[in-house]
């Protein structure tokens, strides 16, 4: 109870000012961002300094730096501001075709090029004012998903990285191998020995950031020689053209990557475990009708993606796996 009087004296506009100051690290730029006069924002900074008993911004030469306390606050301010916005933007009744809500989604460029693009098309049919903000995730965001998902609406990521969070399964995708069309080693197709002897381009490669197919190769006893690691599935082909490197990518991206001149898409000579893609969110959104609508849009879009994935085999050169068995 002792905290309630203190909270009641706070002006939520200070949270907006604090977020701008921590982001811009300049009173002038923060004022421009908020469309306020510099004296008005300086007054807000003075109130924040008084509240925290800390300078927040400390001058170092001709620039300002965040104090140690301000650096800690920056980890929480955006989340708190987003939460406050969600509270005050909630409505007793909500209709998609009148809404201007923005949904924020974490994912990879693979997720955005597949389900993200489909979601934007499906939503536009019934809710033209609704916006989606698709943001690239990274290892810290995924590793701390329980907290990361508090400040966004959802994350598109395969099973195997997040636990103990609600989710909806979207679609399954299989893996294919990307090679340069002039790569003589794969002229007659792929074999296990070719996989072992070839250099590779990997997408994500760390203890907690990896692809299921890349991890499967290692579990099967193949330690790939990795020339390049790129945290982008769509960029993978550019690191293979003109080289003897190989790469693994989801079949849904085969049409996009096949457009790059000089690329071949082949079936792997082993039974690569499919990736099971899902939409994950924090339980605080469970009873939000707007969020429930968003989830339904993802499920509808997933049906489109599944249809596109099943019809994409014309880009992929088959291989008879039985003719080149892998010994485990």
C-alpha cells in the first residue's frame, strides 16, 4: 500500500519523455521526436532527475552519456511504455475493420517472407487500418523469450527454442540444399561424401542459435566446414553463387532463392527433420480479443503458406535417398 501514493503522484507523460531521452541521449533530439519545445522537455528531465535523484544524462565533453542508473532504466522503460499503451488503447468493443492497432511480431527473415507476407495480405481484406511491425529477433531476445514477449504481441519461431508459453502451430517445412549451378561436385547430384567434403554457409551457428538441419548433420556425425555464418536465410544464396559452398534453407524460400542467377536447389541425401513453425505469445495476451483476432489471421495465413510450400517442388531437384544411404 505504501507504493500507491507515490505512483498516484506520477505523470505517465514522464514515461514518454524518459523513453525519448534514453533513446536519443539528447534533450534537443528527444524534444524533436516528441514534437515538444526544448524548454518543455528540459522541465520533464528536471522532474525525472528529482524523482530518481540521478542526472539521467551526464555531459561528457560535447555529448551526453547515460548514467549507470539510466542504462538500467533503458532495459525496462520501453516495456513499461508499451504496457501502458496497451492498457489505454484497449476498448470495450473492437471491430477489425475500424481498428488502427499495430501488432508487433518478432521473427526471422524467413518468417517474414512466408507467414509475415501472408498475414499482411489476409489482414488487409478485413482490417485495412491494422498495421503489423515485423522485427528481427536475435539470440538474447529468444533466450529471454519470457520477458521479450511481454513487450511485443508474438514471435514466429520453430519449436525447440521456447517453452512454457502459449502457441499456435502454423506450418511445417522441409530443408533443401543450395548450391552453385557450376559446382562440379554436385553435377550428378548430392551424396553424403559431398556434404562431408564441401565447405558450407550456415545460417545462425551458436550454442543457442542454430537450425534443426544443421544440428542434425552434427548429430549424424558430420562436422561441416563452415566458411561463412550469416544471420539471414534470404541472403544465403549470395554467399554460394560462384563458390563450391553448400547451404541449407527451408523449401518455402526455394522460389525466392532460385530467382538468383546461378543457383541450384537440391534435395538433401538424408531424411532432414522438418521444421515445425509456430506463433508464440505471452499469457498476458490470452484474453485480449484483438490479440485473439490476430492469432486467427496467422492461422488463416498459415493455410496459404502450407499450400505454397506443397506446390513449390518444381524448384527442387530430387534425389533418390535410397541410392545413397547414410550410415549412422
